C-alpha cells in the first residue's frame, strides 16, 4: 500500500492546477488515493500533504471528517445494510444476519480474502424502498435474506463486475478539461473587482 | 479611545468600544466577564464552544448570540445576566460536562481550570445526564513534552488554532467527526513544534498538560512572581511559579510590546536546569586532586591575590573577562565598574559569536516597529531557532498584517515560506548579493513604500563577525532611514553592552583575549557565566587559550567544559534566584524576579564584583542590588524604559579571498536545542537536541554513493571532522550546513567547530569519503 502511482500523481497535478490554492485539491486527491488502494493509506496521505503543501495531520483531520473515506482496509465490496427506522421495521436485522452467515464475519468485519466488508449504515434515503442495502453505494431495494445470499454469491463469482466496480472507484470515464475550455485558476488575492455577473445586479440593486 | 469609538450598553452601563471589537472583549474591559472556552484575544474567533452566548439586541429585539463572534455596533444592548442568558450558559455547561470525566482530583488543571471555575460560576449545579461518558485511552503523548487526555477535551479548538494560526505548525488537528471528534497528530508525526508548551497553557481544561509540570503541584501551593525569560534576548514576560523553594514552571504573560503571552519551549522548560545536578554550590579551588570545596573567604582571597599580582606584574592587558550577557543589568553594571576601577580593558560579553557592539550604534527599532514595518529585511540567523518568539511576531506581521520580508540567507529559515523575497548568498558574499538585489526595481519600490527595519545578527558562525557586519553596513548605507533590531542571542547581551561590558575596540574583544591567552599573555582569565570551550566558534583557539591562560577564574551556575579545569570556580546564582532587571534586544528594560534561594552558598554576580572591588580597594558606588538599580535608573535603565546607549558605528573594509582548493561554503548556525548548559541540564529538553550531523544537498549523497546517516569527512584548511550526513534540499551543492554546539562527542562524532578559524573571514571546506 503506498503512495500515489506516477499516473495518479500526473492526474493529481492536473487537479491541483484547477484551483487557485493547492490546498483546495485535498478532497479530490483523497478520492484518488481511495480509488487507487480501495482505502486511504497513511503513505498516500503523506504524499497528498507533500503535493498540496500542508501537513499530514491536516490531511488526516480533513479526511476523517467524511464517512465515505476509509482509513483502514476495506473489502473489494463494501456492503452497507441500512439499520435505521423504516428498514429496521421491515427486517434489516434479517438481512444483516443472512449476510453475516453467508460471509462468515460479524457486522463491521472484513472477510479474510479481502472481498467483503460488512457495515450497518444509517438511513440511506430510500426509506420507501425498505429494507435496503448498498454494495459500494449501489442500491438493492426491498430486498430479502434470500436475495442477500444470492447477491453475495453473484459478487463472489464475478457476475456483477460490470455493474459494481471495486470499492473506491470514482468513475469509469475520467473527466478531462481541455486547456481551451478551462477558465483557469485565479489567485483570489488578485481579484480587485466583483465578478462580471455580479456587476449588473450590484448596479441595479440598492446602493 | 479613538474618535470613531462605538457606544454600546452592557447590563445597563454605557461603554465605548473599538470599532470591530467583539462584544466579549468590550464587555470584559468594562468589567463584565462573559464565560468562554474557545475565545482567546490573540487568536481569531471561531464560535466553537457557545459558552459566551448572551442576549444581544441590535434593534430587532434581544437574541442569544455568541459574544466572541459578534462585533460591537452602535446602540447595541447586551445583557449578560438575563434569565435567558443564564439558561443558555447553564445549558452549554451541562452539555460540555456530559462527556467530561470530572477527574478533577487527579487533574493538573484542578484549581486553575476555566471549566471548573465556570461550571461553578455559570453552571447549573446539577446534570440530567446519567449516560455512560465517552472513553478514550487516558493521556497519550502527542510530543515528548505534551500529553493529551482526550476525555477531558472540550473541543474548543484553541490548541489546534494556536498550532495553525500562531505557530504555523499545524501538526495537531481535529480528526473524526461528531461524538468521535478528537485532537490528534498524524500517526508517527508528533507535535514537535518549538512552541508546543503554549497549548498546555491555553487549554481551558486539563486535556493538554506539559510533562515537566505533571503532578508536581496544585495551584494553591504555588507562589508566583512576574519576571522575564532570559534564555534569549527577546525577553518574554513570564510568571515564575514555585513551591517549596523549587521552580515548577514558567507561564507566559501577555506583554503587548513583546511576547503577546507566548513562550517558546526552550524558554518555558529550561527552568529545570535551575535544580540540576551540575549546579556549583560552593566555591571550588583546583588542587592536585581536582577541585576542592572551600569557603567564600578563601576563594575570594585567592581571586583577589591573583588579580592583584597580575595587575601589578603584567598590567591590565594581562587580565581578560569573557561573558556577562547571561546575567542581569545589575550584574553587568557591577562587573563593568569593577573592570573600569581596575583598568581592565579586555572585557566582552559576547563569545565571538555575535556582531561588533557598533551594531548598537545604528538607529534602532523595537519589536513593535518590526511588526508594523512595511518591509523587514532579514540579515540574521534563523529567528525561529534563535529568537523564537520574535519569529512568532514577525510571522504574524506577514500573515495577518501587511509587512513584507526580504530575507538574505545562506540556507533558508523558518521565515522563508513567509518571505516576499528570499535571496540566497554564499559565505562571505552577502554584501555583493545585497547590492545586486537593491538594484531590482520591485525591491526598490518595496523599500520606499514605508518604514524599513533590518533584523541583524550573525547568520553564520563560520563567517567572521566583520564580514557579516560589513554586509549589514552596506545595507544600512543603501537604504535610507532604515532602523535595526539587533538579533543578538544571549538574554542580556544588549544590557551588558550598554552597561559598559563591551570592548571599546576590537583589540579587547573575546577573539583577541583568547588569542592573547593562547600566546601566554593572559595571567588571569575571568569567565563570567561563559563557556568559550563550548560557545566560541573556533574550538582550537578556545582550547589553546584556556590551556595558555595563567589562571582561569570561572563564575558560573553550572559546571561546564571551560570550568572543568578552572583554578577558581565561584558559584553563581542563576535566573529566578536573583532580583534585578534585564534588557531585551530592543533595549527594553524588564524585571527579573527572585523566586527561589540559591543552592548552597551561590551568590549573584554583582555581589561577587562588589566584594572583589572592596577587597581590591575600590568602591563601586553601590553595595546592594537596589543601589545598583538606582544607578542604572539614573542613566535611563529603569524597568519599563527603553534604554539606548549610543555606540560608535565603525566602518571597515573586509576582503574575502576567492575560493581555492576548498570550494564549498560552510554554514554553521544554532538550532533551538543544543548542548548548551541550560538545555543539556534540563531533562525534558536534553533529548531534543539534533545531535551532530552535517547537511548537504541530496545530490552529494548520490555522488558519494552513501546513505543518510553514514559518515562523511569535512575538511577545511583548519582541520577536519567526521560527521553523519543528512540530505537537505534547501542547500545547493556548494554549501554544507551544520548545527552549532550539538552534543555528540560521546558517539565519537567530529566537531564542526574544529573546521572554523577565527582569523579567516569565511570557512570553506571540501567533502571526502571516509576511508
Ligand atoms: S485539547 Fe484543550 S485546547 Fe485543545 S481543543 Fe481540547 S480543550 Fe481545547
Ligand atoms: S523567545 Fe527567548 S525570551 Fe521568549 S521564551 Fe523563548 S527563549 Fe525565552
Ligand atoms: S431507513 Fe433505511 S433507507 Fe431510510
Ligand atoms: S467563547 Fe464564544 S463560542 Fe466559545
């Protein structure tokens, strides 16, 4: 587990260049780190700190605020079983038990082969579809213990590779902003007048 | 109060506040204390704890607002005592205590804890929470000096804000979120800031504690006295806390002119050396079997005799005094008068590691001038390492003010990342680099945009003082109206020079006294709280001088290298054991308080001078510290004044030979922790010294095919030293850097001082593989 790869450093630099202050690229770079290794490693955080000129403590402090960044190894598939009210009432516990049994781990654990991590999650904003769960943030609505077992077996056997990429994957199509389309970063301390789009309303507004 | 002051009403009283001032501060000035945890007057307001909620009415009816976040506005009405205010404040305290372990009986903060105090004064008295509290592993080390007990933390953001905003070392940060939020360092990257002790002082609970003080005392057992830190010449205001005749800690006091309440860790924690093992407690006389303790009377008789004899037989030039910059003004004054009375001209408080006293002849600036200057030119050692709190003030001036720094440096410094221009020069060529820089149109425009202050000190101990001073003179001549803040390092160096302990010419300075001693021309060498063997840049000369001097009389608080073989050792009081005053780098005269008794029979330096004078048949005109203080006051050196003695500024030409077979510049400067006696005899600090090493550009390692930590040999015309090497990308390939006075003899590492010759303007070296 490691620092960012050369390829990712190139990407990171491209992202850093989009911001007037390198520090602002912190979150996107954490995403890259998580995509690279499936979770955010200590070495990657150090590397990010170097790239954007902050201390590793600042990277850790900012990163750990966000629940979706993981700072310990997680499986290729992160299963989040919703445990909040609607789902709980409609059998979330049964889903959890089925998953635990099928995977041979307890809630919060990771399988020895590094394939699965099982978490209980707070409301996933799909209460009307309760009980529900997510695999790497892809939903399974109104699901049942039987379906959970099937899901796990499908994942294990690679039958859902196309639908569900490994944990941490951001996108399979990478956005690139061609040089002629970018607005370019402007150092905020150099901005002396309000942005153009404000002038009109400022003039029209109360003064 | 300025014209545009703002009138507000607090609890029915009309008060005037500064525009932009926060309600909490305005109310406090008017005598209405609003409880708070996160608010700190020297840091930005963050509204983190909500304890300062009060009812504020700005015309729309009273509303609860955090008074640390709301600036005063005309006609505002504030009620800090209404029922609603009270209810809000009680509610916040109840919430803060919901997770607080309430382990006050075993907590160091107990008795001086804002949480305790405000729970008592503004709390509900009872809690409705019966739930299990949050648990964490009890105190964890976040550095070798500071411990963190997360259970006690109220998440006020003071420590983390201090680290980020004030010190510029954001090595601690809030991590996690919600109930799990905690202050933390990065794993394996401790909070090793030079200023970490301040966080323990400003933490409003017992979450952060400083190891040297843990479990040592309770506030109610403590006696305090206001004094001044003299570990360097910034002169930070401190409160000395003691109990049962032992100093237990120093706390920073907010002095608006100087330190703003902050201290550096060296100044804060080296009080430990006061009670160290190596203190000299009795007068010692060298005999065939080593040092023997004796009485003051016997020791003084011998000293008197030695002085009398050599003055009579070989005259005043046969007596030399080195040191005096570590004592009080009173000490320096008495010794200067004694020298005058005896006709001794060889006296110098600097150990060849400063700049000529003529520096004080330049128009001088205060810290306030530096912090408000349009341009600050740094021609000085790394302030973060040598004058740490001055670094904080300058950093603040750049980050929060509009000051711009132009830095001339051979290696970069703690302020490089805040410098508008950081310009590199090699050893001995600062002068020409300055001239070239001053031709730049942008630089010229900047320099003429407002007041310019030059912070001037000895940037490189391997370059002679004359060369460095010549560069300064060049700069001062070129920049009209610039003033100087002397960045000389020892606590009372400016006071000692102004009291008359400085040499009247180069012929009497430390270098020339040591040279004379090495040539056998010094009968009595008096070391006044100095250790030339450790501090003089040219080690070989210092060694030859101490061997060549007829007799050595050392007046010292601690045994040190130069004292080990002295003929007479007189035990001296150290700071916190004597009363008087000190003068900081601005010339500001600050109080020094006695809080504990001297160990054994040690005496303050001034007393030794007065008695010697008496025995030698002279009257110094004062025989008590008060008497001396009065004399000082009559020359403008009363506590509280800014004392300036005019010095002759002398101009001189120095030529630096072109590079020969040795083509790498040697840069030697001090870092915060070294082998000096105050650090080395403070157990909490001793381990923090870097240790001996030489830093080189990483490419050099590659060229030699060696790894970091392996030995390399550095050779100069003077000598050679084998040292472990470390890569440092701030250096170019023609420069090597080593920290001065580092411990490491034990491990057999060479001493970089053996490369330095005090008669050479610059030190150049070459690097060789160790065979
Ligand atoms: S450790 Fe102390 S200063 Fe730091 S956030 Fe907690 S309570 Fe505040
Ligand atoms: S900056 Fe100097 S005077 Fe201030 S605390 Fe540190 S050593 Fe003492
Ligand atoms: S309760 Fe499960 S999605 Fe809302
Ligand atoms: S003091 Fe105002 S919110 Fe903490």
